C-alpha cells in the first residue's frame, strides 16, 4: 500500500466513519491504528447519539442495527433536592430525539463494514510519523510486522485521539485552550435493566453528581462523581450502588436494579480545544482536536460532525476540484465545537459539587435548576443543545 488518496490515522469511530463515507464516495483510504482491533473494540465509551450521528451512520450505509437495537430517548430528567423533574426534549425541539447505542456497538458496525468491503486497515502500526504535509506530497512512515513502511497520500486525517501523534506533530503551531475539573467520574457498566428506559437521569446533590443511563434494555451505565485521585479498588460494587442511591430521589433509588459490574473505571474530566484544525494537508478530527466533559454527551457526536464536514470537503475536492470545503473546514468545525464546549461546561458546572463551593453555591445551583425546570424558554435551550445544534 505505497499510495492512497486519504491516509487516516486512528481506527476509532471518527477514523472508521470517515473511511466508510469516503469509500461510499469512491475515494481510496487507508487507516493506520497503533492498537490491536480487539483493543479498539474493547474500549468502553459514550452511548448517546445525536440525530446528526444517526444520519451519518445511515449515509455510510451501516445504520440498520443501530435502528434495530438502539433505544430512542424522548426526555431527560433532573434530580435535585431529592425530587425528579422531567424535561420533554421531544416536545421542546419539535420532535428531535437522541438514541442510546453504545460506542462499542457503533465501532463494531464500522469495523465489520470496513472488513466486508475489503478496505485496508493496518492495526499495530508502530512509530507512525507524519512528513511533507506542509507541501503537496505528504507521507506517513510506520513500523509493522518488524518492517519499516511508507504510505504516500494526498491528504492526512488525524483521527487518533487526545494522545495521538497527529496533534503532537504540530504542537508548536497549535493554540490550546484547556480547563481541568477537580473531580472524576466513576462509571459502572452492569447487565441490569436501566432504571429509566427512555430518559437519562442527571442528579445534583450535596454528595455530588450522579448519572443514570443505559446501553440497551438489558445493560446499564451508571456514574457518580468522585475525587479524581480515587482508585477503582476503593469502590467495591456495594459501595457504588449505595452511593448512587443516596444521590437520586427515593422513588428512583427504590427502583434501581443492582448487579455485578462488568466494567468499572474512573475518568478525569477536562474541556480542551486545539486551534486550528488544519495544517497544510493535515486535518485533525475528533478527540485529536477537542475534548469535552462527558456531562453533555457531546464527545462522540462532535467527532461525527467533524467527520461530516471533512468527508464533504474531500468529496468536493475530488469531484469538483474545489478547495473551498478544505479551506473552511477548521472554521466550520470549531464554530460547532465551541458551542458544544460551552454547553458541556455549563451543564458540568450546574450539576457537580466543587471542592470550594460551600452551602451558598449549592443553593445557587438549586435555584438555577428550579428556574430551568419551570421555565419553558430555559428548558428549550437545554433541550436544543442536548439533541445537538444544527450542522
């Protein structure tokens, strides 16, 4: 594989979705991934898809299982002062919804489609380095199977995440904006029915934040805010379930079905944006360019919108010989990124306990939540951002 049109670094959802959309448009692409396929498929991540993301899966021709097994959410629920308040997202947005479908399952669909089409993916590609992207002959060097390889291409798409080589290569030319939050999320995945099958429940309490969500009608994902330096072994299952129940309303607590965890992890929270997202013939997409705290469920969806803009720009370049889409890619993507960053920051600040907040700030949070759930305008603003702003 010495030459391709688009070299994609990273076989996560962003890279795989980009590759599938390009393939559908007749554009050659090769994906390089430093991990094994099994490792990529084993990563437990988000599971709430905006309509934009669902539409992209359909456009890529692989949305059938998502529609068959995904669960549509028409509402979210906010818990504070021990009471639960529904926000009718469907009604407030004129019929828009989100779909619960685990990122693992979405990744599996994309991997299987790529394999079925015989498209080249190099897993365990080590020591990937980027060259010539500031000119007109970019290439990638990497090691695979004990041998050194070169891949020449027209463009490079860096979809290799926050710790990937793509952004690191242009680090000196990037402006970074970052906010690190003083807590983490302890997440538990369990094969138990969700406590609320058609809504996500956000909890605000003096003990800290909680979240009740789902991956399917038989698998649930729950979270509690915890100190960022806690260890998973500090949280046996019994302690987790007990703490979760203390942070939601009594009726919900009584209906939570508990069970052994099949995955448990602690994730730090940060907001991060790197500007710009284009460097000559190198384009960044997804976590390589931005991170959001998971509170707003925007990470995977932002990656999907990046891919939509980028795939459209590549298609325009090859079909119409126009550079307009490529030239405007970074500005278009960042315009949507910053709106999602704002929403995720706002919801995180509203729902979590901060180390120095005290009783006064807790009362302010509750007052804002009270206004939010009883104001049609405020509820609509929340709902519009939650389902995803237009492209």
